[in-house]
C-alpha cells in the first residue's frame, strides 16, 4: 500500500522518499491543489496559513505534520478527527543556543564593547559572568531540556518548571515562590490559554532587582505594557526574540526602552534547520504509518 503525503518543497520529497510506501507530492501554497491531494493521508504544510487550507479538497487527510514547534495557529483550524503533530526536537538546540548567546552578551557587556570599537575607544573593565547564576527555565519540554544541558556547562544552576510537578520539575503554581530566587527567568512555553499573558506586572514584580527576563517562546506570553513599564524603571533587564505585536511596528516603545536586547524572531533561523525539521518529520511519519501515534501530538501542556 502506498500512502500519499503532501509536502511543500522538493527537499520534502527527497527526505520522505526514504520511507517505504510513501509517495511525497509537492503542494505549494498559492498554487493549484495537485490531483493527488484527494488521496493524501498526511499534509506537511509549508507557508499555508492554516485558515486557508482547502480541507474540502483534502478529504482523506488524517494527520497534519508541522515543520515548526509552535502549533497555536493550527489547533483551532484542523478538522475534527485530524491529528496534529509538531516538529518538536528540531529547533531546541538552536533556540537554546540563542538563549546562551544573549545571556553571555548581556553579562559580558558585549554591546558596550562593540560600541567602544565603533568609537575607537580601548576601555578595559570588569564585567559580570554567567557562571554561578541561578536560571529558572519555564517550560520543561524539549527546548527546556536542551537549554539546561547547555547552561550547566557554564556552571549555571537551573530550575525547571512545567505545567505539572514531576520528578526534577516544579509545577507552574510554584512560580511566585521561585521567581525571587533566580537571576534569570527563561520562557520556553507554547502559547496556550494558560500561558497567554502569564508574565504580567505581578510576575515581573516578583523577580529580584537586576534580574533578566528572556522570552524565546511567543510574544503574547508576556504582557508587553507591563514589561515596558518595568524596564523603564531600570530595575530589570530583558532579552526578547519574540514580541507582541510582531513584527514590532515603527514607534513602538520596545524599540527604545532601556535594558533590552531585541532580535527579530531568529532563535530558530539557523543553517540546516530544514534538514533537522524533515528528520523529525520522517521519524513521526514512520511511527504513524507503522500504526503508532506520533510522539509530538499536540496536548497543550508545557
């Protein structure tokens, strides 16, 4: 039996051709739906906005396998009876690398030294260090585990927080007690009704003076106005790869607020990301076509 899988590019055709019994067919957003779509069992979307997928022309699709880790845009758009699986595992390393990079840049004052070079000033001074810092990782999934492994090589003391408590992981209800005890809080959670707006004025007020908030999750996890107000006092610092709104419009206060290191949602934008994504897709489809559920089925927890 041959199973048709719709993929967004030729790279997908090459990757999925290694799975016996799979016929990958390219279906690009904005182009006519291929004739094979009527028999496709799996959709691997590329640039398709989820609300614009022509489900009526995909009557046999039983699984949507994403190439990204975030599923919030798709959860309410997939028809009843269709499974939704993410690409968790492909982006954890690069996202964790971004967090390490921004923390080193902040603690070692790399931006100040770069500015000194532009002004041709040779100014030696002592900086802070990442060594020995206490980092609270909110999100105990694949991304959080990748980050913990990397940070511990810098002699960082990590505390993990998940939606529910389990061995080695604190529950989300413990955050008010944990926040004051950590130098850094890193957000690595999916965007769900539970996590939307979780970082509000009260959350930020519980962080100790000079602490750093790092958001590599989704912009709406943080209440932007509350963060701007807190940063404006100079009490906290932050590093954001995601914002709300996004992209950040001209004139928004986040452009000028002090104590912020800002990047334009590039935590996972690294070389080789497509190959790593398709490697996860191959594993997920192999499980599914072998009669098992994909490991990355969306379940809404962090």
